C-alpha cells in the first residue's frame, strides 16, 4: 500500500500542472457560457456537452448512494447511458447534445 | 412412477406441485422452458381486487395474503410483495358509472372497496391527475416483482422433493399417463395440466376440446425515477395498471394488445397500443411525462369462453386435472394451486373449484 | 412517409448502402442518431470545428459527399426507437412493410414505412468489468477515439491506455500527438499474437504502415508498453487516481480501456432473425447469406453490426446489402453483374479486418479474474457474485439470469454488462451458445415519455373494450 500512497501523492502534484484538455490546433467557435450544477462554465458553442464537461475538469455526473452512482461518461456514443443529465429540465445523454449558450445542466 | 405429473411450471403449476409434494405425493413438474418464464414471470405483478373478476375476489383476497407472507410458506422465497392502497379512477361520467357498478359487485364479493371523492383520492395518491372525477379505493391492494417468481418457488419445490424438469417439453400423453418427452417417457398415476395459453393443446392430448383464447398483453417499464406515486392505480375499465417499485421504475400495464400468437408467443409491440397505454398512464399520473420509457414486452394470457377459470377434474378421465385461464391469474395463482392440491388429495377444497364441464358442454352445443 | 429502403445507421456501411440504392433510383431514407453521418470511425467534427485532416477524415468526407449527391433522404439527429412490421405482422400477403418509429431532431416521435430495411447499427465497445471500473475517469477506448478525434478533447493529462486491438496504439499515438502524457500502454496481446496477425495485415499495406507509425511514435517518446498484461484494478478518491498492472500501481487521471467491439444486434434480435455465436466476429451476429441477407425476408445487415471487420470493409458490405435489397424488391435487373465489384472489395477488406477482430475477441480469462464483489451491471448495481448466485439458483440462460438479478434491465439494456454477464452465465450452463442472449425489446434506446406523448385529449386515447366484471 505504500507504493499506492506514493502514486496518489504524485497525482496531486500533477494537478498543479496547468495543461488545457482541449487539443491545440483546432479552430473552434467562440465560447459561450452555460451552467452545470449551479457552476458557470464556458465552452465553444456546439462542442459536445460530455466532452465540454471533461474539458472543464468535471468527471462525476451523478452523485448518490445507490449502486448506479456515481456516473461518468463511458462510451461517448449514446450506448451506456452513464452521462444522463438534465438540460433545461429535460433528460438527455450529454454525449449526444451540443453546448448552447445559457443551457442549464443539472444532474438527474 | 410418480404420484403426480404437473405439466407447466408457471405459478399455477408450481403452487399445485408444491402443495401436493408437501401433502406427501411424489411429484414431477415439467416445463418446456424454464420455471415461470412465460406469463408468470413477465406479468405486471399487480395484486389488486379492482381488476379481479368479482367471482374471483374471495380467492384473490386469500392469495393476496399468501403473496405478502410468501417467505413463510415458500422457504424464504419471495417476490418483493408490497402491500399498498389501490385506486381505480374515472375520467368521464361513463367511467364513473362503470366504477360504481363494478365496485358494487366486487364489494358484494368481499373486496373492501369504497368510492371516494377526487379530493380524497388525491390524498391517498398525491400523484393523481386533477382530471379524475371519481375513484374506487381498496386499502388492501399491492404488487410484486413478477420476474422473481421462478426464483422464489424453485428452492421450496426442491426442498419439498418435487422433481423439477425444465427444458423438458411434453409432446403427448399415451394411455396410463405416459408422458412423452425428448428425454424419454415419464409415467404418473395422475396428471395436472397447468399450461397457460397452451392448455388447449394439452387438453387435445387427452382428446378433450377446450377452446382457450390467447391475449397478447403489452407491458411497459420506465427508467428509475424520483417517487411519483405510491398506490396501485387503474382505471374503471381495467385497461391500466400502474405502480412504482422501490427502485423507482414505474410499470405500465392494463392488457393492451400486442402482436403474437399461441405458436410463436409474443412477437412484437403494437405501436398504437404502446402509445395508447403510455398516454393513459400519463393522463392518470402526469409526472410520468418526465420519465423515459426503457422497455416494452409481451406476455400471453389465457381466457376461456366465459372468461372464468378452468380448475378441476377433466371430465371423463379419472385422475386428470386442469388449472388455468384465471383472469388476473397471477394475483390468485398461489391460492388456486393450493386449492387444487387439496382436491387432488381427496380433501374438500376450502373454496369451490371451477370445473370445466360447462366449457365442454358449450363446445358440444356449438 | 414511405420508402423502398430504409437504412438504419449512418456509419460507413449505412452511407454506402444508402448511396448505392439511391443512385440506382430507389426511394431511400438514411436515419442517423448523430448530427452528421460518419459513424464512430469517420465521425465528423461538430459544425464550426475545423481541425487537421487525416486519412479517416478524407475517407469519411468522400462517403458523405457521395451520399449527399445520391438523392437519398438523410435524417440526422434522428433516434430510431421502434422497429416492427414486416415479418412481425402475421399472415399478411404481400408482406407488410417495415415500420420505424423515431424521434426527430426536435424530439418529436414520428413513424415511417419501408419495404426493405438495411441495418447498419455498428458496434459498441466491450469493457470487461474489473474493480474500480465505475470510477469517473475510466472510459472506453472507442470513447477516447471519439473524444480525441471528433471533439478535440483529451480524456486526461496522464493517461493509461489498456485493452486489446489496434485501437490501443491509435489512441496512445493520438494522445501523445495532442500533448497528453501516456503513462503506459497495457496490451492484453503478447507480441507473438501481433506477429501471427501480420501476414493477414499485409493485405492492407496502408493499415499496416499506419500501425507501424503508431508504434514508432510510442517508441520515440519512450512510452512503456506492457504486453500480455491487463489492468486488474482502478482506484481513486472520487475520481480515478491510479490503475494496477502486474501488481504495481500506475498513477493516472484517465484510463482508456476496451476489450474489443460487439456487434449491435438489438434490431435483428427484435425481428427474431437467426443469430450465431462467432467470437472472432465480436460475439452474436445475425446469420447472413453472401449478400448480407438476414434469415428474415427483406432484412439486411451490413458493416460491423453484421460481424466486426472494420471500417474499411464496411462500405463494401453496405453496397452488397443495398444491391441485394434492390434485387429482392425487383428494382435491379442485373444483380449478378452489379455485385461483383463490391463483393470483391468486401472479401479483400474483410481479410485484414478479420485479423484485427480476432485479436479483439473476448478473452474468457479476463472474466474469470473478476473478483466476486465487483459490479458487472453498472445500471442496476449487480455484482459477479449475484450473477453466479442466480446461476446456482437455476438461471440457465441470459433471460432467466436477467429476471433473477435485474442485470441488464437498466437503461443501457445490457449493452455494457451483457458480454461479461453472458460469459459468467456460460461458465455455469455450458457455454455462450447455451447462455444465449436477452430477447430483443423495444424501445431500442430509452425514449422520453414526453416525446412519445405529444399533446392529446383523453378522447384521443383508443381505450379498448373493458374487461368483463
């Protein structure tokens, strides 16, 4: 377990390294703002919502005690249903919808 | 040589076999597929007096008690039976009149159904639509998870000494009750036909003509969702059954018809029925609009010419018995099997059986 | 809406099938769930995103351009949830048309009819359960490809890439190029497996060269490649922090893991078409003739959904299926001549694709190694121990196991857990053939009730005759 503790510490050091998750060399539309669980975020308009959340450092998409939680994007192709969220009140799979200005995203 | 061969391992066959074995008989229970894999495992699990035919209410009341206490008499086996109030609602004057008439007959048969105002109905079921104009309330309804039925019965059957032969289709019955199967013959002193919609074919093995109509019932289940209801809900016509399980999923039924037949089973969901059924559900509980539909499936229900059960001896053939075609049969199933077992053991059953002489006579007259 | 041919799925097979049929004068509709056709390998970036153009992008653009010019009707953002009609309508002469129910891009449900149906539903990824696989930060290899190539987003900063098949090296190379650190590539295949596959890969020098280039990138960047090994556990507080390989923990903030591809057979199962278990092609696949015909009249499947052979083989199989459909509908006088070229292309491409598919076949040892308390079905929280307890209680096939445990009853409908669960059931009941597969059920994907219902009055509901009292 000592070795395990070391790697966790290494992970924490890694967090400090600023490194944008959006890949350079791609021309993207201008950013728009939207919210996730009450936090304001920005992403290029039209970017896939599941990808945008990952790029914003948000991995956990559903909290809770039951066995089906937490959830996080797994397949990115509409199959696994693990990225199910509410967008403006409606249930959607984050990996199937684009980011739009002002969208209000919450956990289910 | 077995004392009894029960053909068909649905809830009727399992219950009959279990109580026969406990009465000391050597029982073999055969099914062409797996235990409780047809109607008994795929029905809506509704335990409600308000969809039960009036003539069956005394049986359903006793069976309701059995389902709730299943672990006590079934060696711990259970189907997550849950007691809750039941409501049958009306949206139109015509339905309100139907509700009143039906509640009257069922009350006479012993079901504690009272008519309540819409306001009272919404106290009982806060999820109920504002559009309800009348409701029947039965405090002792409930539901089960029908898919657990086979798993619930299996250990008790084995403990009782029943020889369970799954995937063992009976192909015919030769004189002396010699059952022909792909794996050889099985002989018994008595037989019980418990084959659901396939009772017609089984009766034909004994040269008995018993017409059985096949209903192809559709069911729909939603994804888990936050609590939207807490009763078993139906409409006056009986064409809706609605309940929310502890895990949050809502089961929508009511006997809307899909595509299928006796030979091939349930084949396909009929889109018109699917849409009508879910619209009726959302009309009754508007919060269902927020759900996602996860799965629809089909189950085959058997019905006799007069829509009353076929339970009793087969006329003209000693030691041959039949059980099935019980409207909302899952609700009453375990009790009816127990009754038939009593009759087969030579006791007087607690409540009368439903002998099939009437159905055969009608057939001859026709 | 009524068509000669409906094509379900707009990947390379579907695009090619629709193009071929429309070019030959049939009334064709192509239904695709994404905002643009392309499928997973040739997925188009979102509108307004312009990135570097690679070989896959060029291949996808060519298929898209041909489709747009063909006259086929293209419906994107269209989620088909219902398939029916055709052979499922008993005793109808002539055969009833197929019926498709779908949600349009605005989320409204609509229905359409077609005389023939070509299913090009592709695959989904097989991910065999392991302790910690439900941690946020763990995602599929195919998912990583989509994230990197279509969305231009890295799954993490320091990534472990694990599993089987050529995607491993594609993803690792792409991650490096995009600026991520690749902590390790963990390949279930030993080097000897790759060497054995080489002769078949030689049929496709372009793919072989690509694979060698990926490997060269990894070597140049000093990435650790652990061959003949797998990830045995993942752990982290809230999100992934490390994965275990050969007993040692490797720190990472993302794990891209995939154990092969599974043909999507929901629709053919719904039609009760005959299937066979073909592990080298990804698992259960529909039984097809040489022209991609299913056992059900006027039903065809093409692309990886018919058995995994790779994106390069998909367009040819789509064309073969479309030509057969046209012929069976009486719309193609000289079928024999027309099919020669696509059938030859298919045979050639399938050879290399088949070698890769074999490498991505399910590895039973992975399933045997799953600890009992590990969750197999994420949707319903069902563990290996619970599945095995159900088997001990008499569940002898997938349908019965599903009933006994709820495994596969959740929103993914068993697509993610199905392979692991079936292997576990098979271990108890005598193999995958005996374990079978869950009966196909509608809807094909969860459907929002709101979209189905629309606006209606009570009087619009065709309530049947009441049951007798």
